[in-house]
């Protein structure tokens, strides 16, 4: 009788332990989703600012059509991205297109003095900083979640309930290389 009670007690402890791990993983996944939502908010705001900048530049440099088309294309891909991987790709393309965009805008002194354009540039810079802050937060939550799903005995519970590692939101590779400036 005592061995049977001990066995039942052990099974109950294991069940409660599995439930505790499961709840921990669910909470971590919710925090990851909340972090991604924060990035999404700032990406949407950035995507709302870009068309206004494109319209202003069109007025000054309408013949620079390829650059404007590239910015619009990558902005749309960013808006439609649903996963961190898709967003990483769209973000890299948009960053490159925006560099070309700013290069074009530098060729027009009247545009550089346009107060609306300057305000939009300022807004975009602020949004990029907020995106960076959100990216750091999100990547921290992903790191914690991925660690929780990878360690024993959590990995057993994670595999049982199909918790998979989450993707990091990567910085643009070109951000690691200092720009070359020549006069």
C-alpha cells in the first residue's frame, strides 16, 4: 500500500512539475509576442512616414523614379512582413533603398531646406531609434524563451507541446560597416 501511495505521489509531482514548466514556457512566449508587437507598432509608423517623404521628393526629383520605386517596394514588403525573418529581409532592402533615397535628396538643395522634408527626416530618425530599442527588447525576450526551451528538462516539455525556437530580429549587416566618406 505504501509503495503504491509513493508511486501516485511521484506521478502527481511529475504532473505538477510539467504543468509548471508548461506555464513558464507559455508566459515566455506571450512576452516574445508582446515584444514583436512593439516592433510592429514602430515599423507601421515608419511605413506611414515614408510615403510622405517619397511624395515630397517626387516634387523635386521626379525623374529619380527608380530610387522612389525601390523605396516604395521595400516599404510595402515591410508592411506585409509577418515573421521576423520576412521583416529582416524587408528591413535590409528598405535600409539600402533609403540610403539611395537620401543620396538622391542630397542633390537637391531646395529639398534639403524644405521644412516638411526635414521634419519627416527627424520623425524617421526618432522612429528608427525606437525600432532599435524595441528590437533589443524583443531579441532579449527571444533569447530567454529560446534558452528556456533548450535546457533540460524544459526541452522535453517544449517538444511535447511543440514550442519551437523563435527568430531574432536581426540588425542590417551594413550597419556593422562604417560608411566611407570622401571629400
